[in-house]
């Protein structure tokens, strides 16, 4: 999976895959490939969200430490 894939790009591609499947635009032969790609895209989104959450937690901890009386 691409390391430089943005959350938005992964999410948009994932939405397109879901839309194609829902609209019946995916043949049975393509379905396995689409589902595998969707799984990769979900992993990208999850990794990006986890990394963002960790960064926010670090920033909040830093702010709490800076605001604490010495």
C-alpha cells in the first residue's frame, strides 16, 4: 500500500468502490479485486486516523504540562 496516500484520497476511492458495488457495476470477476482493494484502503484510513489521534493526544499532553503550575 502506498505510504504517501492521503486519508481523503483513500476514503474517496473507497466510497467509489462501495458505490460501484451497490450500483451493480462490478462483475463477479472484479468483485474479489475490489474487495481486496477496499481492505487496503480501510487499512490506510485506519492508520491515518490512529496516527492523527496519537498526535492530538501528544499535543494535549504538552498543553496540559505547559499549563500546570510548577
